[in-house]
C-alpha cells in the first residue's frame, strides 16, 4: 500500500496507483470481515451468530462501496471503514480474538490507514 501511495505522487503513475490503492483497501476490508465469518463457522452450533455474520458482510459492503466512489471520496471512506472495523473488534470481540491477531490487526490497520491518507493527499493535489 505504501508503494502505491508513494507512486500516486508521481504524475505519470497517479491514476493507476490510486486505482490500485482503492482496490487493495477494498479487498483488505473484505478480508478483515471474512475473518469473522471464519469465526462464525467454527462456533456456529453454539449460539446465534447472525450479528457477527452481519458485521462480516458490512465490511465487504463498505469495501464494495469504496470501489463505486470517486477516489477522492473512496480513500478516506475506506480508511474510516478499516478504523471502524478495528475499533469494533476491539470493543466487541477483544476477548474472543487471540492476542497475536489483535496486535497484528492494530499494526496492519495503522499502516493501511496511513498509506490511504498519503494516497488521498496525492489524489487531492491536482485540485489545488
């Protein structure tokens, strides 16, 4: 993501880099939501897992929506989506998720959000 964000600052690469960054962010959101579907499948018989399933689908819907928006709107929206997903995991699923996963998600989310904000700044540059 950082390579794409950096390439977005070079005029000849801006369009392809920003498209790649939006796509990568959308896939990242979908993947992060799919983690919860895996959790549901492993515990499906124990209780009503519909809220967790819905949470997983919401992540994919946010990612898909980002693909439909102009990049100038998609990048901050996808960054906010990743932060929302991370924050919700911290509040609702903190005890259920392994410590190593929580640490990894925190680092990956921070890096992804930073890269998207760098890319967003590059996307906004031609407007000024």
